[in-house]
C-alpha cells in the first residue's frame, strides 16, 4: 500500500508551494487507497514557532487535507503507529542511526574548523573548482581523533558518499543518473553540537514511517542521490521518488514572497474559497487531459494520477485563480454564501469602511446582483459597501464623465433627479427606472453611458458597481435623491 507524507518545517506560514505538494500527496494517497502522513520537521529551533505550526496545520485543515497519521494537535493525541511525528521528539532515533553508521565506518567525526573549511572553499574558487569537502578528517586514526577530542574539539558527523553513480527512476522525470563525484564530497549529517541535519532526519523518518513514495518539489532533486545513499547505508528500502515542477512567477522565476503572495493565509483573508484554491493548486502542474477545469476535491481524487504531472514549471496566474474563484462562488447556495460573506462584511465594519452591518435578509436580496460579480468574498465591500454608509464621498474629478464638463454634468444630474423622483416609491424598480432615464439621454442628445456614469458616481462614489438600476433599487428612492443632491453640491460652479 502506498504511504506518502508531507513534512513542513514550522519556520514560516503555510506556503503555496507546500500546500500544492501536500495536495498532490493527499490526492495520490486517496486515489490509490493509501495513507497520508503529516510530519513536522522542527529541528530548526531558532526559527520554528508554535504560531507557524498552527498556521500550517490550520491551513491544511481549511483546504480539507486531513491526514491519516500525524502529531498530537490541540489536545488530541497523535494518530498512527509511528509516533512521535515531531522531529524534536525523535532525537533518540537519529542518534541510534548515527551510531550505526559510525560502527560500520560509513560515517566519521570531522573536526575541521569553520576557518579551515572557508580556506578550502576559497582555494577551490580560485582554482575554478566546484566546492567540495577535501576529506581532511576522512582517514584519521583512532589516536588522531582522540588527540582532537583532547584539544577540546567536538566533531561533526560526515557521511561517506563513496564512488560511483546513483541511478533512480523518477515517477515524473524518468531515469536519472548522478555521479557521486558531483555531490560535493562527504556531507555533514549531524552537527558538532549533536543536532541532526535535514538530509539525515528525512531519511531516518521516512524509513521508520515506512514511506513508499516521496512526492516533493523539484528543488529537492539534487538532494535525492544523498538520500538514496543514506537509505542504502542504513539498510532500508529506497522509496519511489516523484519530483513536482516548481511554481513560477509570471516572469518564470521561482515563486517567492519577494515577488508574489505566497502565504495561504493571505489568500484566505482576501476571500478565496477552499474549493477554488484546491481546484487551482491541483491544476498547477497537472491536468485532466480534457478541457474541464472546474473540479471538486472528490473529482480530483478520482482523476488524479501522479504519472500525469507535468515536468515543466507551472506559472502562477492570479487572474486565472480569481476567475476560478468566481466560478466556485457562483456555485454556492444562498445560505452558504451568506455564511461565508458575513466575516468579510464584519471586517469592513471593523475597518470603518461601512457604518452598519446588513442583515442576512439584506444580503440575500443582493445575491442576484453580486453573486455573479464577486471575484473574491473580500470584494464585497468594494462592490456594494456604499449601501451600508449614510453618505458617500464623491470626488468631483470622477463625477464629471470624460466627454462632459462640469456644467453638462450638473444639468444631467439635475434632470436625472427629476426623472427618478417622478418614478415614485411604489414603482421604484429597475425596469421602471431604465426607460425614462434612457429617454432623457436621447431627448437631450447625450450618450446614455455618460449620463449613467454621472448618476453611478453620484450615488455610490465609485465608477464600478453592480448594474446601475439594480444599484438604485438597492439604495432606495430617498437615498438616491439625497446622494444626487450632495453630488450637485460638490460639483464646481
């Protein structure tokens, strides 16, 4: 049975790349009836925090990526037969594995000082050679090691890489061969202070947790030969490897927080919904082979095949994500959408951008107008926040349409006010408002778009809103007239 894992390090918030890797592991496990494991790689104690751990776990839960085996969380015990699932609680297992390698002479203590290593690196650089460990401590005798210890030096532990070629069949990239000579020499697996390094812990843990398939980003591809050598040295079966394409910025550089938004929590805060984000992440490097793009988590599980993942990098397209998010928002039933919108409306209130909270019934009445137009839940304030304030700030600069001047705008708004007032409260509906206002524009020789834009800015303070006549109805006759009066006051004479 396939056993896969996601092993994030709690040194930062849940990254979009980590989320995509977790999703592919989850989809593969569910597709083949396997096991999805969560392991926390928290040995970097200087940078790991409880807050980052919570962000990662909460983000995975929010996405619906629930693990079968993993650490104790929020008072619940660890799940699975291979606990603990936090690396700092697994230190004895790394120590035992290190002693095993030492006893087999597959690893050795290295007493090189940072100054010696830096001098070696500079000499290699000057000679235009790739950096590698020169092997200064690889053949020390027992007496020489004791002498180093007597001088107070504590040795880091280096793994002997040996000679030859590491060959493996990557599920996505096919056959890969790497000469051991290109690995930079014997590498450190345990620091002098006794803390194990990533290359070592990941192998010990994957073996202990019986991981059969390692699905991870292609930035780990250069690490894989080291890991294979360690699996073999420790006498373990080597898992299958599948290296996923990188997620790229639009300029095809590797996605990073310097150029892009990378934290999942930021997308949640902006009102991307989990169905859309999961759907989009799944398509970042994989496709169904059809034109279908809108797929639920269950549909993704049914169709996902790790062998169909692309080799080339996947460009992150924010506009495409917003489009897909909009499609999923359209699919939500009214009660669900209102529940999901409520926190974003409340956030508008807290930020002081609206003056009152609409009721659920008010939101329900707006759904026919806004559900088709929301790219994100967080856009609700920009779209219709003008409904929940007493008055709007109108910028005279945008109040005057491009083809009009202030005088024509004043004339147009005054005439529009009379026309709207004449409609009356009883028949204040979109299909009662549009014909007389269009007739007004035709009668005065104005383009309807100019008149409508002046009215839109006057009553909402903005140039982009839901359809004008639905907006007028939502505001109500009295507020529309009052806001047009205010707009006339701010127009320059």
